[in-house]
C-alpha cells in the first residue's frame, strides 16, 4: 500500500512519485470549496504469481460515478 500511495503522491523510499494525488490536512479538507466535488477510493488487493518481486499487489480505484471530466 505504501508503494502505491508513494507512486501516486510525491514518492516513498526509493520509489519516484508522479504527483497525481496530494494529501490534505483536516483544515484543508474543511475548507474545500462548495463547487468542488469530492469522490472516494476503493482498496483492491491481489496476488500476482507472475510478478515474484511484487507478488502482493494493492491498488486504489476511484469512484468514477462522482468524477466530472469534461475531456
């Protein structure tokens, strides 16, 4: 889980991050503008036999029913 969040965020240990997500403090969460839409994530756990280095896999999926993407 740390590796996946590290990849999506600003990095973790020796894993380079891609700045897709940023973590918010409780104060920043409380101050989210009313015109912004907040969604949820789901944790998906899998075991991949064909990837011995990282056979235990954890992925996050995003609640796409709440995403508004005009593109």
